C-alpha cells in the first residue's frame, strides 16, 4: 500500500509548477504581489523561483499592485462602501505599499475634482451617471447609510441616530462626513414623504 506524501515531504515546485500555482491563485480575483508571493511561499517554492515567477507575472500584467488597489476600491464602492481610512487599511493588509496608496489617493482626488467640476446631476449626488458608483466620500457614506437602512426612514430617536452614526464611523468615515450624510439622507427622506 502506497502512502501519500505530506506537504513537508513533497519536493518544492519548480518554475513551471510555481507559475501554475500562481495562475490558479489569480483565477478567482486580482491579487497583490504580496498575496501571490505569500501563496508561493506556502507552496514551499524556492526564493529564486518566487522572484522569477512574480517578475514574469508582472510582465504579463497579471500582478500589478496599483491595478489591484483600483479594483479593490471599485469593489468596495460598488458592494460595501467604506471610508478612505478603512479602504487604505484594508489595502495595507493586502501588502500594498505606501507609495501605491499615495498614488491611488491622488487618482481618487483627481476623480473627485473632476466630479465637482462636472456639471449636471452626476456631480450633484457625487456618482457617475453610467454606473452609479459613488465618487466622493460623502456619496460613499450616503450609499452605505442607504444600504444599512434598507428603505427604512432615518430614526428620530437620539440613541438610534448615534448607533447609525457609529455604524458609519466603523465603516471608516470621518465624523463630519457622517453628519453631512445623515442630514442629507434625513432631508431627502423628509422630502419624499411629503
């Protein structure tokens, strides 16, 4: 009877096997360079093979920290809006460097400036017209608040309002943004009832 090799007994993967491991890992969603490197280390690939695999994937455009960071922000904006502070913390947890986060911050600031200077309805609510993805921090907070309330009105009880505000603060929004989003949501809800 043959016994299966355990992970510690298996020989480390070569360049081709490491590329296959990385490709399978990248098949589910984009990944940061650090995540792919960590996956290859877990597969016990030698350091030289890891570096050559990561360089090859970077040349192919499959491992790009800035593209990953942009994708991450877009996914957050689309599905679970969060404040800049929390998104940046999540990116750091995925191994994104400070320089990439600074560049992303500049890109987002330029996008917000473009939304502010853009006339029409899209600039009023801080969302792009074609995709309804929030651009500004306040639009993200309003979207998160609307999703949290699920069609219910903003509560009038002071303690309930504090809980809603703390929900947005835990989502990474600063107190000023939380106040303005809550007042805007309360105003629009009051207008829709009349």
